[in-house]
């Protein structure tokens, strides 16, 4: 009887040990799963943070081809009144909103303010004597284009940066064919360009243009006006 009782106690002790061992394994498994889940979640969060940072620091715009400057006359002085460049999208699948604040039709006074448009992209201009943080600009899509104002993969847009008003009733070589911007769009022309007290752009002027989209880094362009002004100048 004592032998049987001892065997029974050993059986019960073995069963208890098995239960404790199973419980330990289950708890360890749950703990390990929790740690792994937290690690995966942390890695995913870190990846998303890195991608978000890259999205903010990479520019979505790329210049295609040359930068051009155009001259006209303020009074009888030859000056640069606008710049032109062509841009495309550098990140496939990430469109850039190029809704322009102005348009141009080569009649009357250009540029023409478009009240219905809200621009998401901002263009600034700076040279040795001044900085214009939000200059007027207009666009024309060239080549393949789906008809909206988003710059998408495979599309190109010609951007015109207006520094002065242009009187299209006069030839560019005529006196007063360009004028300082008076800060009002009600009477035609732009606001935000070179106004009274500003410095008109003449020969041998070095400048920087920054085109900053709603998301992503700015496209920065540094150029210099040649020593002699012509009506159209390739600055590359």
C-alpha cells in the first residue's frame, strides 16, 4: 500500500510539474509574441518616419533644359522683365500642384491675376540687392498633358516668372514696354515682383530662383544675366 501511495504521489507531482512547465511555455510564448509585435510595429513606425523625412527633403521638381531671360524697357532702360524654365516631375506617382496664381495672353498688360486659383507652389527670387519671396508666375503645359493643373509623371510645364509688368501694346524694344509692379492686380499686371524702390535687373546680375512645391524640397536655380542684354537670353 505504501508503495502504491508513493507511486500515486509521484504521478501527481509529475502532473503538477507538467502543468507548470506548460504554463511557463505559454507565458513565454505570449511574452515573445508581444516583444516581436512591438519590434515589428516599432520598425514599421521607423520606416514610415524615414520615408516621410525623405518625402519632405527630396524635391519633386526637376529642371529640363535651359533657363531663359527676356528683356524690355522701363522708360528707356533695358531690363529683364521675366524668366522662363521648363520643369518635370522627378518622383513618379507623386504629382505636384502647379495651379498658377497668374496667366498670360500676350495682350494688354501681362501677367493677368487669376482670382479663382489658389497656388500651392511658391516661387521666390533673390539677387545681390533684393529678395522677392512670392513673385507672380504662370505656366503652359507642353507635350503630353491630361488637362489638369497637376504636374505628373511624363508631363512638362513651362514656367514663366514675372519680375515686371509687360505692356504688350508696345514692342519689347520700345520705351515703357515694361513697368514696375505697383502692388495692385486690379488695373492689370502683377503684385510681388519688382516695385518702386526695388532694383531692376540689368546686365551681369547674378540671381537665385527657388520653386517650392507644397510638399518636398525647393528646386533651386542659380544663374547670371550676361554682360549685354538681348531680347531673349539663354542663361545656361
